[in-house]
C-alpha cells in the first residue's frame, strides 16, 4: 500500500479508506490496549475511541513517522489517560487474565499449532507458560509495561517506541531493561509457586 496516497484518502474523508484502516489495525490496536489495561470491556471501548481520535486528527498527520506509529501513539496516550482515570476511581479488579491467552496472543503470529509441537504435553505446557507470562505482564508497573509490550510484543524499534511514547531513547532502553527484570522475577515466582503446588 502506498501510505502517502492512503493518508490523502483518509484526509479527504474517504469512507472506504477509513474502513480499510479499521480492518487493517483493529485487532492490533485492541490487542495493544487490552494488554495495557488488562480489562476487556475497557479495551473494547478504548480501541473504538482510538479510531474516533484517528478520524478526528488525521489532518494533523504530517508523515513524520509511519501511520502505524502515529496510531499507536494515540492508543498509548489514551491508555495512559484511562489508566489514570481508573486508578482515581479505584476501579475493580483486572479482567480475567486467564482468558487473555485466547483473546490476545502474545505475538501477531497465529499461535502454536499441534504440528509445531512434538507432543501434546509440550503444547499444554507452552499454553500454561503463556498464561503465566500474561499474568506477569499485567502486574508490571504501567510505565514499564507500556514499553515492554511495544518492544517485545509489538516488535517496535527503540526509535519507534521513543516516537510513540515521547520518551528519550535512553529512557526507553532503561525502562525496557527494568520491565524485563520485573517480568523475569514475576514469572520465576509464579513458576516456583506452581511447582510447589500453590494455586
């Protein structure tokens, strides 16, 4: 797709172009905001809000970054605002993270098929580990979770993450390092509890 021509169609309020945009990005945007918020209902509302904001602000897009980076910046900023709002309201507990494995896979890949794994028990272990990792990601501090998801799940470069978040590249690297350390500690603790039979 010629991105510049596509953006011009969006800026001309071409309805077909906007529908194409939603089809191209809705799953990725939903997965991103769901991972950041940990609540399905909030993520569904916010993902829709991302596209409303994109539609309203498309005239301000100057092509200084990729369109996807710009959309992610809107999504991340809306997530930050929603997180602050929810923390002020002391909203209820997080969504059922056990179900996250089905709804928002860690990568954009289709997931593991039975043919990819030698034995069914290895497949089950892999799925259980994915749930453990998702639970751990949901527990990481918001600022660190954000950059970790953009780097390790969305596979963005440090430069792209800096552009999306407005942080300096050095800060991005530092936060990713700390996020990975938090994630490692949480996963190791969860696996240790599992091995000891603690529910």
